[in-house]
């Protein structure tokens, strides 16, 4: 019980418990102005302003203080702190008189008379913000966009602390006049509107929307509401932040996040549709075409209906306009746990000025097939933009960085951002694009054909660092390119693209350094320079479905077929039982070429470690010019390493290493050279594990999230075979019966 008043009157006479809040009877609890001690403050507060409305106080546990317009309930006393009253009253109490027109989601554009779609979608349970101020600003922007004002109905702090733990933001028309105010000449502006959101601090650093009421019982007037105190406060705060600092360590990156139940997300549009203000710098907005904002929101809504674990982030500038967007499906998030060792970041759509400023994160699955690990839209290629993106993506992946990240073009700004966010990851450039850029830059050379041959031989065939550097210098001298500044800059960054410097870097079979191979862009054939956002999103899901179907077919083929053997090597037989069909066929080529290795000589020995030189014919036309490869073999550690770098580049042993193993009588390939990511029996559950299984027993959102993930695990296992399917189906039927029995008991 909570007692109010010195006479010890039972609180039941004053407070009715309504579960989620407390009801104070206006007739029983009044606060007179002579009870307030306010120094040096000239405030005109009428009894309406200090009236405590229904559901105005929120009580959470027994360790929270309750604040009502900054009133503090401490034991039996009701006090107002004078140093906060003025500011808080401006924020929490609104007495402006507003007229309203219509409760529509679209207002006519002043210029062309066409309806202008509001750019702040409605709040939903589960929205999260980085701070209380961000949450307040969002609701204020949403309200201003729709045409109503807001105030802080109530807030609460932890006992003996000033730290805010929760708050209720409501429409300014909430509540009614008190009996004493009924005959006042002040115009009635309150209508008993129930629209509100309840915010709660979670995990000490995020604010979550726990309850939402959207319906208003009054009309809106977007023009007149611009002068409300809540919007004036928002605008003044915006003006003070017009020039944000560039220091990314200090600047707050706003990760506006939506969990499983948010159908729309939030943020502000940057489209070129009808604008209310033309003073904002458009260079600070994402460049979208007319209608693209609604296209995005519609897509996100549909995506979350199909995939409750669909996740997206929106980055807003200080004026509330959209700069960057990132989204990822639950399947991609889960796939990162299995295939996130090497990640490809594609951003050529940005550098080549595509209509859709698309980027994507990708990887390689156990069939050597490209998979999507997230994508989105970026404002520009600035350091700040890349920092936001990489941090957002890393946060989504639970802070687990990749071993290697490959980018598709040379960009110093991007390189600096990667070093900032992924300091331990190996950053490499996609070599075919580097080679292509060199060829395009020097296509004017008279002896272009010879230049191409020498350049490819220098880059791809050099086995040692000094060999590459000597050949590169000779090439520049021969073709008179020694003074070319662009080549000099490219050469200074050679460790990121020349294969000879990456022999110790793992690439998971991605075709980065293989001569004559190239990596097809993930959305090849679905995205061109003139493709609109709507056109792209229309075929986006179809493209993903084809990839998922291809993976399922490859899984089935690998499990249910026995690949034909081409040699008598036990290595081939051993791996045929383990690898997926596609990877086995690539490894099989190495086994078939083992006979091309014809000579072994020992270079040096140091204890159990021996270095050999293996000679190999380059082909039938080069029988008299064999190539030498150095292979190190450690008998004690069962380690073998070749100078060709095949295992680092492709993820399986080369013919030279296999030749040395056979030479030393090793009958089986050591298990640590058969990577789990290539196995045909790799069990994958494409449901993201979002951390702890602790579930808040009072939070239906967490119930849904937990049950959905567990059910999807059964679904994934049930798809392995017909027997698995029958067991899973039977389990679902039995579970449903048990849940229905529980429901019947409560009827």
C-alpha cells in the first residue's frame, strides 16, 4: 500500500490499482499553489496543470519512485523540485489551443496539390532507441508529421536515483478539465484522447516501446500545431545540432532498431516527393525518387509479416531525414554463424552512380555458392557513412567480425573505416577488379597485348615477394610507366591485392586470386544502372528464393548421390564421403593433377620440419620448363604448407601438398585440412540465436520471439528427410493439443 497524507488515510480511498498504472481521483487529491516552494521562478500553473489524470502514474516493482510532472512521492510528502519545474513543465504540460482538420495520413502538397505521404510511420510495440531523447524526438516528429502535439504524461525513476527508467508520452489532448476549470474562459483543448506510447529502459542503454495506442478522438491541424511547445523544443534542439562533429568516436550513431513485431520501422524519408521545407541540405539526404519512401516501408512491412526476425536499421540526420538504410533477413543472420569467416562487401553501385545506391554483404556457403549477408542503401562513400554501416552490421551480427573482408574496389576512405571497425580482420581487394582497372587505364598502349600477358604473369604467377617486385619493376620500365602516379599509389597498397602477399590469409574458396576467374556481382542480372528501387525490390525476393532453392537442391544432391572417382588415390575416396558435390569436384581436379608432380628434393630440415622442392610440368606444351614449388612438412604436427597458397585461397589441399603427404607415407588427409564448412553433413538451422534464452514472463513480444525461434529449429530439422518431417509434424500436433487443453482450462 502507498499512503498519502499525514493522517494515515488508507490509500484505497485515493488510489485504485488498474494493473499497469495507478488512478488518482481528482476530487480527493488536490495540490494548492501555496504548498509549492519555488525560488526565483515565476510560473503560472493552474489547477488543471497540476491535476493528476487517470493512468498518469506508472509503478514498476517496489524500487521505483513515481514522478508526475516532476512531482516526487517520497514517503508521505509530495514535493516539487524548483530547479526542474520550469523546464519539465514546458516538456510535460501543453496548454496551447489548437484547431484540427482531418485525421488523414496524407496532406496535400502545397505546390502540386497531390497528397504527400507522411514520412514518420506509426509507433509499434518493440521499437528501440539509443536514448530517451531519441525516443522523445521520434514521437514528436511523428506527431508533428501527423498533426498533433505531445507531452510527457508521466515518468519514473529508480528509488534514490535521478536516473529515468520509464515514461509515458501522450497526445496533448489527453484528459479533461477538472471541475474547478469547467467554468473557466480558457478554451477547451482536451478531449480525453487516449493516444500514447509507454517507454521503458532496457539493458541499461536502450529505450523500448512497451505499449502503443494510436487512435485519436479529435481531428488534426498540422499547420497550427507547429507552434506547440513540444515541436518548438524539438526544432530548437535541431538548430543547436545543425553542424554535427565529424569525430566518429564522439558522434552518436543513431541505430533506430526494430525487433520481430515492428511492421513498419521508423525514421524519415529523403525522397524527392513534396517537401514541407526546402532549406535542408539535400546532399545530407539519401537520394530517393518519388514514391520510394512508401516502397521501402511497404517492403519492410511485408518482409516482417513473412519473417518475424527480419531486421532493419535506419540512420537519420540531425534534421530527421533518412541517410542510410540496412536490412537483413533471419536466414542471412543465421547463415553468418556458419559462413561468416570471409565476407565480401560490394559497393560498385555507389561508385558507378546507379539509380539505386545499393551495397551488399555476401559470403560463400558449403557448396561454394554466393549467399547474402545483408544489404541496403547508402547516402555516399564518406568515412562517417561507412563507419555507421560497418558498426550497424557488426551489431546485427552480435559483434562477431569476419576473419577476412573483401571489397570490390580501391577506396582509401572505405579502407580507413574497415580498419576502424574491424581492426583484426584481413582487408583485401577483389583482384579481378584491380586487374580490370589497370587494363582499362592503359588500353592505349601500342603493344597492349604484350602488356596484358606480362601483367597477368607478374600478378598471378609470382610465388615469392621478391619475384613479384622484380617483375613489376621490369614491367613499368619496359612500357615506360615508371612515372605513373596512379600505378605508384596502387603499388603502395599491393599487400591488399597481390596474391603473393596473402598466402597466410584465409579466403574460403572465394575466387579472389585465381587467374581467369571472376566473381559475379550478387545481384547480377537483377540490377542495372537505370533500375529503380521499386523494380529492384519487386525481383529481390525472387532472386533470394532462387538462391535458397539452389542450396536445397545442392544439399539433396550431395547427400543422396555418390560422386564418381577419377583416380585410385585414397585421398579422393576419403574426401568423396565428406565434401559436398561442388567442392569435391574442385578438390578432385587437384588429385587428378598429382601425376604432373614428378620430382622431389629436400631443401633443408630442422627437426621434424622438412622443406621440399616439388617440380611440376606446366602442361604438355611446357614439359621442358617445369615450375618449382616449395612445400613445408611438419611430421610431428601433421602440417603441410605449399608456396602456391592453395589451402588459404581455396580451403582444401593442393596437388603439391598431397604429393608430399603421399611421399611421407601419410595415408589420410589430416582432419584439420578437411574444413567443416565444406561438409555435406553440415547441419544448419537458419534461425538466428539472439543470445540468452531468458524470457521476460510478462512480455508477450519475448514469448513470440522465443517460441518462433524454437519452432523454426524444428522446421529446419524436419526438412532433412521424410522421416524427419513425419517426426516433426507429429510433435507439432501433440504440442498443439496440449496447448489447447491449457486454454480450455481457463475458459
